[in-house]
């Protein structure tokens, strides 16, 4: 009986610690730069746009990668902006000559006054071993 009680306490402790770990993950959300128009895109930094759609499993996987690999902290040369399809800026983006045919879509761009130069456009999920060299290669272009 004593062994059963210890087992029961360990099981409860496991579930309680799991709940608090999930809460910690929620609190450590990725801090993307928030924009509501193209005018808010910086001229002195490269901009990394993460175009996402609610319910997209590969978008969710990439969001998890951003948390795990801490791209935003690792690459301060970029402004990381996540735009969901439900946001008004998404419609502005797609009607301004930036077609999006799949999700997630990643765009590395540079702003020069009113001109936006697309440096890289990647459609679909990209693993860390592919994305990090792209970020590393393009990070100094705005200088």
C-alpha cells in the first residue's frame, strides 16, 4: 500500500510539473515586431516577414522553431515580423505585388525609402539547417 501511495504522489507531481512547464512556455513567447502598415518597416535593418495562417500545421511548427532556436535573439540585425492572414496588413501585403501561394511564407526584405527589395522568398516550412545559413548570409545587407 505504501508503494502505491508513493507511486500516486509521483504521478501527481509529474502532472503538476508538466502544467507549470507549459505555463512557462506560454510566457516565453516570441517577441515579433508588430506593424500595421508598410511605413513601419525599418530602413536601417533587414526585415524578416513570417506570413502565417491559423490552423496551418507547418506554420505552427515554424513558430515552435522560433521559440526553440531563438532566432530573434540570435539575429538582431533583422526585424522579425509575423503577419497572420486575418490581419489587415496581410491584405495590404498581398495586394501590393507580393503574391503568397502557400504557408508558411518567409520573406527577407530591405526597405529603401518607398521601395521594398525582396532578397529571399521561401514558401513552405524551412528547417533550422536551411534557415540559419540564409539568415547568416543576408544579415549584413542593410549596412
